[in-house]
């Protein structure tokens, strides 16, 4: 009897490579997870305000110290140099001096609950809140910018690791809150919910150099409801500060921060990207030419923004992109990490096809040029911010029509 054996051959098939969209989600998530792990490891290292990578908190001692001053019942001494320095004495390691806190009383009061926590815990909570606001910013933009919706993890990773944003979030600053409130203004205007627009603007008054010009532009754009609600919200902010410091709080605040701002203009000059501040860093704080030339640049930006909103011929996304880029150049002082506001213009240009991912990568890398500030004792990022505003205004002014979504990829008159 002949037996026949049937050999079964099993073919092992290598797993199919991940689709591009899957990789563009997986890798950014891994990067964000690595950043979170690194943050935790740094935070638990060292002792006091020192960690394995240096002093922890960046500018956070200013906010934590201000919260401590309010919690101790000394809010009337909030802008006293000696009081601010005493509140930060154990938070700066071996560094001398202190970090200026120039904000209004209600901002300091908002940090009072954090001051009840140990410093490192408070810093960790604050950082988590800023990351949450950054995520919230992009969530608000998802219906407005299809690329953000499709590549959300990639967009978040790119934004989070961009140098100005990374420094702002990890350095204890509140840039993410500014981004969130500006995104809320754009989204609510788009959704025709102008009452919420006005309330977002009122909350943005913690950065009056952004909120006040934006309210004025919305007035020129005839967004009456938004302006009315912003006014109502501003009254609420005024009442809160009056309860904290009395009816003369505005003059007390301005008188208190003036010497702080004058001192900071010299100490922080190399971090300035506003035209006046940048030229003061180059030519000296007493330079009349810096004030004149920088003022002319800012005036030209204001003229462009005024025209854009008064004429109203551009679509909302274009107006908002031009405006947020221009806000960086309107005031006399803007610190480099606020160049994160270029996020909105970058996304709009990408969505409209004016730039591609290679240009976006270049914009991402551009933030790193600020590291060269020591060469000339001024931020080399500042001229690029002016150029970015001009480029955004020129590119978006060419195409004033509204985008038609999602049936056809075309543009139609408003």
C-alpha cells in the first residue's frame, strides 16, 4: 500500500505597510506621548525650583507670585517691585532679580487658586491647562480648516513643537489662552453667534493690545452685536477689577506697570518682534528714529487692517488671517512667543492652496531663528514677522471670494 503525504505549504504574508493617513496619525501621537513623558521626568527630577534640565517653570514664577500676592491680601501692592521680588524669591533658583508681572488685577486673581498648590504641582497644572487650550484651539478650527480636521494629530504635533508655542506652553506663559480666545472669535463669527464673539473678546482683554484693536476692527466691519456684547463683557471685567482694587484700578494699574515696562524694555529687548521694540533693541531705547520708523510700520499695518474690515470684500477667513498676523505689529511691545498667532494665517494659506506642506515646514522651522538673538542683541525673527504679514495680505487680497464647501472645490462671489 502506497501512502501519499500531502504537504501543506503555509505562505507567510508580511503585514501591509500602514497607509499614509494612518502613519500621519500614529507618529505624531507617539511624539506627543514622548513629550509628555519627558515633561514628567523633568518635573520629578531635582529639588526646589531646580531640575535635571535647569530651573523649572520659565516665566511661571511671575504668575504664581502674583497669585500669592492676591491670596495674601496684598493686591494693592501687586506692582510693587519689592513685593513681586519677595513673592518669587524661592522660585528662581540661583538667578537674581525677578520676572515682571504687568497684567491687570483680575489676571493675578485668576492665579490665586494655583498659588495654594506647591509650586511644581501648580506649574504642572498650568502646563496641562495650556496644552488643553491648544487642543481646544484646533478643535474650534476643525470645521473651518478641513486640513486640521483630517490631520488633527499631525497638526497638533506640528503646532505643539513649533518653537514659539513650545516655549510659551512649557515656559509658563499664556499664549495658548490667547490662541484659544482668538479661535473662538473666528469660529463664533463664522457661526453667526456674535454674542459669544463679544464675550470671547471681553475675556481677551487680559491682553488689551489684541482685544481692543480687534473690537475696533469688528466695529468697522459692522459686527454690531459682537461689539455690543464685547462692551457688556468689558463692563463685567471692569466691575471685577473694581471689586478687587477699587474704582481707580485702571490708573493704579497703569501707574504701577509703567516703571516695570520701562525696565523690561531694556531687559527683554532681544525678545521683541514688534517694529518699535525691535528697532529699540537695535538702536537703543532712547532712539527717536526707532520710534519714528517702527511707528510708521505699525501705522501702515493699522491702515491695511482698517481697509480690510471697512471694505468687507474679503471672506472672513482671509480677514481673520490678515488681522491676527497684523496684531503682532500694532503695539510697541510683542515678545517672540506670541508669533504663535501666525498659526491662523498659515492654516488659511494652506487651506486655500497658496502654500504647501513644504512652506509650512519652513514656517515651523522659522521660529528657531530667534535663537540667533545673541548675534545682534535683537530677535532676527522680527523682520520675518513683518514679511509674513505682507505676504499674507498680498496673497489673500488676490482672492476675495468665499470658499464653496464641500460639493465643489471652487470659489464663488459672496
